[in-house]
């Protein structure tokens, strides 16, 4: 038991205070430049941080604020019921970036079409893609949720305002990350030079660097998947699930919030799966707003992200709200899941050859 008469050792806090690396400063350090693009990316990350602070403040008071919880009564472009917090968070991102002068348009899974900011378009060189509140079903019961974001360069004039030029692979992302709203609010990001985590210090109102150059373990014990969908999956995913049930060293962890589950795997290793089903082989997760940004981040940390048949970052969507299966996490864990899919595919091919010969 600690001696209550002994003063607390606060030296570590003072050490932190002497070298508080803020998010905007860190971006410039990462890019090792004060070029126009480096300053733009620093400013963009500052705007994302501002949106995160506003959303975090709303979430901490959600149970006390009128009309913060529950459903709006509307459905979004995917046919899903819209929660009030979804709507609030989406509007926060719009309001924050309308003032930036950097972003010509925003695309969100809550909006059918991109949101254009005409006054920014002559000078705004970037597009922001985002999921304003991921795991919003957790909001009403006070569990963790998150926001996911990606930045791409604005290409062409897009006079039709269709967003067709965004139908490119995830390799076109120049930055991506997420915000986790949990016991503390954390922002994790990459500009293509590793993955770095920042924690919001409420007393300063700033995101302060807490973990730099995060590396995901090559193998981890966690598998994160909604096993309630077991009988809706294709056979290879069911085979993989049976495999981890039979072997020691695996632990099931699934929260229903993608950001929270990915955050755990980023630090502890393992694999997150949201496979397609027999009826919906494309899965549930949106490529541009969820899968591709997280794939970019995980690969920067030394991990892997796959649809089961190809790398997520190689997928070229056919529409803005395209969905894709997602297998993401430690390289060895993802490769193991892929091996079940590949083996099943070989067996099917062999059967087809035999039936043809027969």
C-alpha cells in the first residue's frame, strides 16, 4: 500500500509538459517540410481534430442533452436508420471544413452525394471522405464509438458533381486515420510515414502525442468477428472460425464498433473480420469511408488488409457507396484466413474439373 505521507512523483508529468508534441506540429515533422502541401495537411489534421473535440464533447453529455440520443426517423442512402448522433457528427465535419478553404468537397456514408463547398473549390485541393460516427448503435448504451477519415487530392473539376473521380483505389489516399471516443479520446493517423496516436488532453484542449511509430505484431491472439452471423457466411470463413475454436492461444473480442476493435488489434495484434454473407457477398462495410482508410493505416503499421481475394487498397469501387468484405490485422493472422479461402477455392475448382471430365 502506498504511503499517503509520501509526495506523489510527478516528474513524468513535468517531462511530458516540457515536450508536448501537438498534432499539427507532428504532421510537419513527419513530412520534414514547410511546403504548401505539408502546411495544408497540418491544417487539415487540425480541422479533423477540431471536429473530434466537438463530437467528443457532445458524446460526454449525450445522456443530458435533449435530442442527442435515439433515431431521427430518417434512413440514409444505405437504407439504415439514422441516429441523431450520426446526423450531428456529419454536420460537425461539414461545418468545420466549410471554414477551412482547403477542402472542395466532403463525402460521407451518411450522404448520397458529395457535399460541395463552392467558395473553397477554386483553391481547395483536397477531398475528405469520412464515417462521422462508426458504431453508432453503441451510443445509446454508452459504449465506445469512433470516426474514420481519409484525405485525397482533388482531381479534375468534376463539373457534374458526381464524385466519379473518387472511384479509385485506396492507394490514392494521402492520409487516413480514426478517432476513438472512449475513456480518453484518441486520434490515430498516418500520412504515409508510420502510424501515430494522440490523446486529447482536456485541460489543454489539444491532442498530444502519446505513442509514435506504432507497429502491429506479426501475429496476435485476438479474433474479432460477429459470430452471430456464422450460418450466413461462406464455408471457408466458418472453417476458419472452427479452427480458432479448436486451437489454444486465440481470444474472441468483438464490440460492435469497428474503430474500437481495430484499435485493440493495432496495439495487441490479431485479426478483425467482417466477411460477406451468402446473400450479400459484398459485405456491409463501405470501401471509401471505412475499409480503405483503415487498410491504409494498418498497412502503414506493418499489418495487412484483404477482401479475401485481393488487397483492400487495390480495390477500385464502382460507386461511391460500394461495400467490400474486410479481413484486417496482423500479417500472419490475415494470411491464415486467406489460406482457408484459397483452399476452398481450389477444392471447388477441382470438383468442377472432375465433373467436367465425368
